[in-house]
């Protein structure tokens, strides 16, 4: 009889504040399972790992670093994914439970879904569990004292890379727009928000929950400035504007 | 000198699984602050309270129930809100810290934002804090083993009440669509998903994380059936469809 596979668990840690680790994630971290955690380069600091370290947990012996490079080079990415999945599958095949540390929520713009899929291609019978967590945008809304959405409203979350045309269009249909990874697009977005009179309705949040978290309400002040990769913007149109659109047909509205 | 106001804290409890309460929320619950919790009718069971009870916490003496009726009667709603805000403000004015128990995330389709605003109208200097939490849709994605969004994708979250026309339109532009409060619209939505060939890409989740959680992958089987108010649907279009749209211009695409 072959040894049963270990279970693969995506453990969401929330976006940075160690207080936002859930009780279930905490138990999984302390369960004696093997830890694996992502880095963008070999030997580099892992942001996910830094969250649990700030929570006061020490990294158990045998924790494994997996490299997920930030590159658009398809070949390099493929190779990295194959290595990561192979390493994970090998640990699971030993019968070890493996917890994969994920910043934010494991189902929301995270690598865990893809990792689990690639691992399943190798070990079709492996048991995969996801422990959900607090998303960066929920934490950003809380940090700024803003609402993401109230009863009957609409919310869209998109990577800023979709471009100002797409953002401009979505601003018509949604009460709140969350723009992720604004770094390379920041000036263009600020111009758009100014053009549309939405600067006062916008807020920039960098590394939410980390010791160097930064909340900027005067987003125009960020023009030309360098910001961290872990940054997002919340745009929530003032109520009277939203009400006007709602009367005009809301999410269906075309320009 | 007047006594300083207590602090108003929105404590997100996650959508139902007591394991999804964060460490910070747990500390706030155990801080000795006064608890207030929402019910939809006087003396009725509070869903938020049931989560902390299932977590093994006992309700402290002096916990206060606030009634937020489920009605469209503007006068009744206004009156209920005024009562709730008045009661909260009175407690805060005594110098007591008050934690308001919120199911899911306090910034995401919750009553807390509005309550805080109305309380602030009475006590402009009051200190308000929000402890973010796991949203129902993040937990639903985890429970079904689905991804809400992967790198470079788009996500929209809307109340199903926007109607099938709006949903139909948004399905063109978004990789994943979360439909909240599907109960009164369920049959219409199922018809739309069938028409668009999206039944296999859809999933229904009721009371996620509660002991009577229900996940239905065969959503067509729900036609004509009664479902709970706390239910949502995830619609995630198959990758090949999304890729086709992406090539055609993605979120910008118009029909």
C-alpha cells in the first residue's frame, strides 16, 4: 500500500497586519505541517513570511521557499511553476501536510489557485483546502474609514493595467472601483480622476497593515512619485453622483 | 471636564465559520467593551451573535441588541436607524468602548458604515475603528475550491437585484461575477446562465461557513426551489472564453 498524500492547504494571512490572521489560519500554521512560502527571487525576503514573523511565530525547521519570479518571460515563468509544483508535489507524496502561506486572500489575485491546479495535474487525488482571509481591499477600506459597498451598491476590482479607458468606463457603472497594482499607471490614473472630478473621492493605500503602511488621501500629491508595488486605490463616487446614475439606469448605463 | 467618549469599533466576524474570526477581532470581543449586535426584529436571533457563540464565547452582560428591520418602508427604516444610532451614541457618551458585531466584512455590504456615519452626526469627535474581516464571497470561493480572480483578471460584485440585463452585460466584461442576495432572482438568473452556456461555470453557496452551509454546483437543480436569504452565486467564465474576450479588448469590450 502506498502512503497517502499529505493535504495541500492555502493559508490566507490577510494583507499585512498579523492581527488579521484568522484563528483557522493560525491553527494551520501551528499544526506541524510543512510550511512553503513564495518569494520573487531565491533567498529574497518573503512578504507572506514576514506577516507570520510579525505575529510572533517562528519559522519551523524544514520550511521551503518557492520562487515565483515577477517576469513576463513565459518560458522562465513556466519553468518556475514546474519547479514549484514539483517541489510541492514531492512533499505531499511523502505524506506531509503542506501549508502554503499566502498574503491577502488565497482566492483573490493570488498564486495559490494556479499552484493547486498544477499540483493536481501531478497528483490528481490530492486533497486541497483553502482557508480564506482578509483581502487587501477590505483592509484598505477599513484603514481609510471608507466603505467598499453599502446595501444595494456595486463593486469592481481590477488591475490598473487594464488602462485608463477601461477605468473611465467602469467609473460610470460602479459605486466603488478598486484599482490594484497602480504603481506603473499612477500618473495616468491621477489625470483621469482629476479630469472626472473624482480626486476627493479617491484614496491611495500602500502596504496596508504593514509597519510602513501609507494612506494618502490627497492622491494628486503622488504625481511623479515612486510608490511600492503593494499599493492600490479606492475610488468611491460621492453619493449624489451615484444616485444620479442610479436613476439613469445604474450598472447598465452606457456612455 | 466631560468624560471622553468611548470608541466605536466595527468588528468583522467573517461570514459564518467561527474559525474565520481574526485575532484582532477576537481581542476586541474579549476586551471588556460593550457588545452591540444587529437583529432584523426585536428578540430575534442575531446571525452575527451566533458566529461568536459558535466560537465558544459567551455573550457578556449588558450586550445590546439593535433592530435593523428588513423593510423598504423609508419611515420605519429612518426611525430604526435613529433609535440604533441614539442607543449607540448614548453608550459611547458614557465613556464605554462599544464593539458592533458584523457578519462578513464591515466595509463590504454591511450596515456598519452607515451606523458609524449616523453616530458621527451626533458625536462628531467620536473615534471609529473598523476591524476588517473575511467577506462572504472570499469564503464561498474557498468553500467551492474556486478562484475569485487570478493575476491580471477582473472581479465584479453586485446585488442580484440589478437584474438579468445588468448581469448579462457584466458577464461580457468580467472574469468573475459575484451575485449577492440571489434569492428573489434565482430562476431568472438560472435562465440567463443557461442561455449563455454558463451553468457549468456557476456555483451557488448558501450560509457559507455555518453548520447548515450548502454548496450547489448543479445550479439548474435549484429552479423553483426556496433558498436562504444568505446566499450568493459565483460565475467564473471558462478560461478559453475569457481569453477570447481578452484578445478582443477585455473589460473595455462593448456589445
